[in-house]
C-alpha cells in the first residue's frame, strides 16, 4: 500500500513539471510575440522603478536606457533559469535513459532558438543571436540549481 502511494506521487510530479514547463514556455513565447513598443513600455516601467536602487547600490548613475538594457537581459536570464530548472526536474522525474544532464540543456537551447525566431514575427522586433546566448546562460543556471540542490 505504501509503495503504491509513493509511485502515485512520482507520477503526479511528472505531470506537474510538464505543466510548469508548458506554462513557462507559453509565458516566454507570449513575451516574444509582443510588439516592440509594448515590450519597451513594460521594461521601461520596471527600469524607472529599479533605476534609483541600482544607482544607490552601484554608487554611480545610470541612464534610463542602460537600466532598461540591464532589466531586459536579467529578465531573459530569469525566465530561462526557471525553464532550465523545471525541464531538468521533468527529465529527471521521467527517468529517461538518455543523459539527464545534457537533455535539459539541449531542450533549453532549442527553446531559446525558437524564442528568438518568433520575434521576427512581432512588429519592430528582430532575432538576436546574443539573446540566444543569454537565454542559454539562464538555462544553465536553472539546470545547475536543479542538479546541485534539488534533484536526487
């Protein structure tokens, strides 16, 4: 009886991580399909909010454009770090025969490439190879956290 409960719990975890992966991918790709002016409005609103704190921490001033650029790059890293974490956990839960260390990285890189590809269909936006690299850094960070601390 106890063994069945444990197995049932593992099966639920699989689907939770799959759902979270799909949710995060939808969030990422929804943001990529936003027109440039709307995306810029959203990031500038946060940049205005964060500018004072960033200047206080760094000890020198930043232009709003510089803060906006930092906000955008950190947002890329954070959303892809979340993706790297949940994909790593999902792959681990499914106990796939392939290397669970490499598959999440490859899937994250594929998601980053698709993300940049989708941007060419949004008004005022374009693909940037540098953003694929930044996204992949996020995937690696999320995967590293999963591998180091949470995945047994």
